[in-house]
């Protein structure tokens, strides 16, 4: 219908073709940038982005309504144009979505393939032990920061394993 209307109001064939190409590419991908305080972790066109915000899990597709939220420690999953998933463990930060771009500014980000199951399990166990037995406020505060990070790493590894089985 839009093509017909554009044709009826005197738009040239060349302009209609440019518009048609722009609209079809805009609806299939969205630019995604994942940046930590130290480096750019990922930048590219993706089909969708999933992250864990303070209000719950977010699913961002092309042409999403504007959104700005804080991130909780958790997994960010992106699906590229070929349908392949990539996983990242994110430890807090900010998430901004516009119709054409998603930006994740994370405190710390680790690629799923760089995570170590044994180290994450050890960090989780140590943080839980410190929370159970420590009485100093500083030790408890440090353990309360390390525990969600370790849990986020383990959840990311679990999702990575499940995706590999498909």
C-alpha cells in the first residue's frame, strides 16, 4: 500500500526503490554495541538482543520503542542475521534501545567463550561462605558484590551449554 501511495504522489521510480531498500533493511537488523569501561566488546548488526534489566528480561528487535534502563548482573544474548547466538556475562551497567541501535554500557563484560566454569563455581562458593561466617561489614559488602557476578557467570555458561546442544 505504501508503495502505491508513493507512486501516486509523483515519487520517481528511483526514489521508490531507495525507500523500499531502506525500509526492508531496517526491519531485519539492528545495530548493537556492547562496551565495557575498558574496551568495545561487540559491535555489529544483529537480529535481536536479550538482556536482564532491573524490571526483568528485555527482548529488543529492530524498530523497538525507545528504552533506557539499568542492567542487573546477568546474560546478554545476541542473535546475528544468520541465527547464531552469542552470549556475554554482564555485571551491571546501562541499556539503551532506539529503533535502529542498542547500546549496552556495562561495568564489566565477559564473552561467554572466555568464562571458566571452575573459577566461577569457586568464586560463588567462597562468596557464600563469607556471607555465612563473616561479621565485618566490609567483608559482607565485598561478598555481596562477588556473589551476583559469580551467579551471572554460571548462568551464562549454562545458557551457552544449552545453546550448543541445539
